[in-house]
C-alpha cells in the first residue's frame, strides 16, 4: 500500500484555468519522488494541495491510508521548504527552528536536543545564534531545511529549494539533501524544472506536462526509454524526428509509424564514413556548436533536418561550421515514441 495517494486530483483557478487534470499518483514510504516539468505544468500546485495550502476541486489525497483532502494544513504533519527561505529575519537560527517545536508544546530540553541534532545534520552547529541576514544564501537554505525536519514531519516537501543558489553550491546541497533524506528515511517530494537535478536527486521522477502525468519512472528508465515526444524532448534533449524526417535523414524508405527519438550522445561524429556493422552512416554539414561543460554539442544539417550530436570536448577533434561530417547511428538507438501520453 502506498504511503501517499493522489486520486483523480483536479484543480482550477477562477473556474477557468485547469492546472491539474485528474492526477493519479502513488508515493512509497521513504522514497524521494521528484515532480519535474516546465513552468506552469502544475508541479508546485500539486505539492501545495498535499500541504493543504491549496484546495482541490475534485479527487482525494490520502496519507497513510487516511483521507487528508479537507484536513487543515497544520494537522497534516508535513514539513515544507520553499524557494524563498521564509526565515523570520528578527529571530536567530535557533529561534527560527524552535518556533514550530513550541507550537507542538515540547519541553525545553527536547527542543534543545532536536535543534542540536538538526543543525548537526546540515553542518551549521556554529550558527545557532546568527540571524538570517548574517548567513549566505546556501546557509539560509540549510536552516530552512533544518527547520522543516526538526519537527519530524511524516512527509517533507521541497518546492524548487535550490533554484536561487549558484551552480556549484547547488550541486553540493543536492548531495546533502539526498544524504539527510536517506538518513531520516523520510518520504520526500521534490519539485524542480531542472532535468539534471531530478536525475541526481530522485528515486523516481514524475514528469508533468499541462496538468497531466506524461511519464513516471526511475531516472535511468525515463532517460533511456522516454515514452512520448514531450518526454524525449524534455529529458535528455533527444532528437525527435517525424517519420518523413527520419526517412530524409537515413534514406530509409520503410518509414516507421511513430516518431523516432535519438539521443545526441549516440550519434558518433567523424570526418570519414565509418561503415560499422549494424549502423547507418549519415552525411551532413556542421552549422553550429555549443560548449556544454566537457561536452561539445554540434548542430548538423542533414537534408534540411537539424540533428544534435554530442562529443567529448577535445581540441584535436573540433569541427568548424561548414565542415562536412559523417554521423554514425546504431539502429538499436532509434526509439519509437508516442505523440502524447495515453
């Protein structure tokens, strides 16, 4: 039996804009599920419905098999960390963390013990007496996380908590959040629009599009086997080709019935035709290139169809715009995808 269950959740604003369109979703106890998708797809709204900060128009939300759909937010035992740190500026770190514990009417000794434990988890033992203005953005976000877990909630909700933090620190905090989540074995739902972040953080990813679930799977499965054009385009930056485009690229006259998705990294780029067994050689012209860390992404024109091809960034194998190249494609890397989620 799932720990959290969303049953046919529908949510509209002003009775016009339907944000959630019949969401059915189950979350297992102790897992970290990421709600991933573009802005406006409904991921934060679904999170707020679970927290009790938004009311649903239709459907039910169950926590430990108990219907909490109409339960007051304060009675749900759910901790939440927002994109904005939402710390009380006139309170020290310790006072910020003690706020929720005092509402629970815990003894002073237990409050002190819990605060000490939570600060140790986020590595801020020496910041108990500091005010938010005296902390960096990353430290404030760690305080917000500690404040959420110190109350020992049944569920931890993280709504784009790292989007305002610089890239290097964000990667460090991703590791820290995952470590703490596993240590506490706390059921966690994480919201982001960053595909890389979702891949690093998640046990499973729930990809949302226009208020519906597009695909839900493990990070590896959703990356290697996207089921729809949208999933292929959003996860992994696949080249998604319609049947006629695929025919123009490969010269295949036996056209597929569905769109074909091809990952950029499986297109091997070279100056000469490679003639490898089980592959299709495609001639094209480099029209652009973009550095992406240790990878260089080429845009190659093939009979009017533009393909992205990734290769390691090596100075001895860089192709200038206008260069004639050959792309080698293994047929097993051509994935059939649906036009849209069923």
